[in-house]
């Protein structure tokens, strides 16, 4: 059975609004849980160390990639 244009619009908007509202509620709950977890000093220290290590890995990777590009650029200049 077909729906009128108005019915289609209402169905779509109700769905989008419901999903949006649920997303906001989930975000708020996740923030609350994160605050509770960060209040635990052991968890906070472990998380800080994990983030520090991952940040260092990313920095090392960026520096390696930058070195490769410069080396490649030097080779190109030498060829010319």
C-alpha cells in the first residue's frame, strides 16, 4: 500500500528525530560513565600511560614518514 508524500515526510522526520534524541541520551550516559571512570586514579594513570605511548608511536611514525619523503625529494633533485 502506498503512502502519501506527507506520510513519508512524517515517517522520515520522526525516525530522524528519535534517532537524534537517542544519540544525545547515549552521549550523555557515556560522558557520565567516562567521568566516573576518570575519578578512579588507577584507571586514570593507566589511561594516561596508554595515551602517552600511543601518542609517541604516532609521532615516531610521522617523523619516519617525513624522513622518507625528504630522502625521496633529495633523490629527485639529484636526478635533475
